C-alpha cells in the first residue's frame, strides 16, 4: 500500500485530529500494513472491519503512528521563562501546571525539576501530564531514560534529580510524586471539565500534526484550560498559529509563551524588565491610510505554488525538530530557486527568533513585510519581538498597522 486508504485518513482525523501528511503517508501506510500482518488478516478490508469493532486495535494503530519523541529540557528557553514566572507568582495559591501531550514524561519531569530548583516546595505547585498513548505513559511511569533523553545540555544543571545506574537514569521519587499521569485527548469535548484550569500549559509539538479543523478545536480548548492570566507554551514553529488565533505573546523572549485571548492580563507583569505597559491605541477609521502598493499586495495574497507549500512544510518540520541549520539552508535554496518570497523570509525570521538571534529575526521579518506589507504573521511576530526587547514605540506602530488591516476587513 503506497497510499493511505481514505477510510484510514478519516479514522485518524476523527480519532486524534491528525493530518497524516504531517508524519508522511508512507509512514502511516507502513504502520497499517504492520498491524494487518500482526493480526494475520488477508486484506486491508478485513483489517478495516476489525478496526470498526475492536477499540483495543484502534488504540494499537494510533500508538504505531503518533510521534512520542521528547527529551529533557527541550526548548530550554521555555523552562527559564517558567522559572521566572513561578518566582513572580509565588506566594499565592499553588500553581497548577499541565503538560499535554506529555509523551514519555521528559517534559513534565523537567517542569518539576525547574520549579524545585527555583526553590518551590511540593505544596506550592502540582503538575498534570496527559497523553493519548498508553505506551508513552507506561514509559513515563517507569521514568527510566537512556542517553537520547539527555541531548540538551541544559539538563546538566539538574542531574541531582536522577539516580544513574547501568540500566539508565532513573528520575527520583520526589520528582515523580509531583506529577499525575493519565490518558486523555485534548480534542475531547469534556476534557476541560475533567482537567479544570491551569496557570501554565505546555502544549508543544502537537498543533503542527493536526488538520485545520482539529487545530482550531485544540486552540479553543487551550483557551478553556487557561486560568485568568495563564500562560501557554508552544514549540517555536507553532508560535504563528497562536498569534493568528488571537493569543498574545508574553514578554518572555524566545520562550514561545502566550496569553490566551480570553485570559490575558491587562498588561505585562510589572516586574518584567525592559517591558513597559502598552499605551492605549486610538480607534482608527476604515478609510485610514494604507501603505501596501498594489503589485506587492497582489503578489503576497496570491496562493503559493504547491511546490512552495510542500517545501515550507519541510522547513516547518525541520524547525520543530530544532534542526535550525538545515531549515535555514532549505530556505536559502528556495530563495535561490524561486526568488525573494515573503513566506520564506518569515520562516527565516521564526528560525532566527527561536535560536535567540533577535537582530537577524527582525531583519527577516522586515524583508517579509517589504515584499508583503499585509503579511499578518510577520507583523505579529515583529510586534511581539519588539515588545520583548523593550521597544514600545515600534511595537505600538506595528499593532497600529494590524489594527488598520483588521478595520479594513471588518
């Protein structure tokens, strides 16, 4: 089977909202074939008939496809931001934190280690960890890891939370006790009622695997799960998805942290260095001046060629895997082959931003806006980066442009 039967495509979309293109149709097709052979069934139709009546086999197929790769302190900037936020909010009610999906446990245990090492005690916070995969949760409960889980150097400062043996590194019982592990699915309608609301939600490397409809449902659920003033951490390559959906970037540079649109505070935390409260913006009229020239605006609003869409999806996957050099190389190759393009410059900006190279990120976002003055994502990212760097005037001007665009489309 070189292509995925439409029935299985619908199965994954319905069950977990997954766009099979995000992991590759060949990968999915091979997983289906393996499960069919395991069940010793003569045809794909016979295997489909089994799926329709066997929930255990449905789960087994899902397990064979979902991506559960993780490691300790992945995107270390997020944990540095978490430490800062936890210390700023310390002294009130215990913090509630959620890791979803938690994969094999590296992320929720990294959260606990960060907070313990920041000086918080067990009574000052709790962590819930949720994943759709029983297999991943079993590994998380075992909490024993090999060298692959320690690929980020940031974990070296937290090695006192492990017991090292010949079988691997075991997370200490004190850390494990702080995490509640259970199976769940962000797309289940009752999920927020079961979980409640959280001060901090880590939801990284999930949105990029969902189809558009499931992604919108997931973003709505993240808003429901966020307490007033709550933060949502995502992967760097997912930041544009939140900005596009009304989430507001938190003043925590390179952390990919956002306030949900329905929960964000009136302004950034008073103790955030170098960031001032945003000045109120005056209302603008629908006939306000617009900068976009007709040829450039027409160019940036035209549908991208299918080949570029495909290549940009590759850039996204590389960036999400933190293969930043490879992603930038691909972007440069695309620029050489196709010429200057706003979407390519935008992705270069995202990658430089994720690497902590703010000056190059700003340069690429500006190039994107030169080619396409109405590039909403580039405007949002540049505004968020300007605010995080303390450039209130620039952030205000960019948001004014966004407001103009919104009013002309309203």
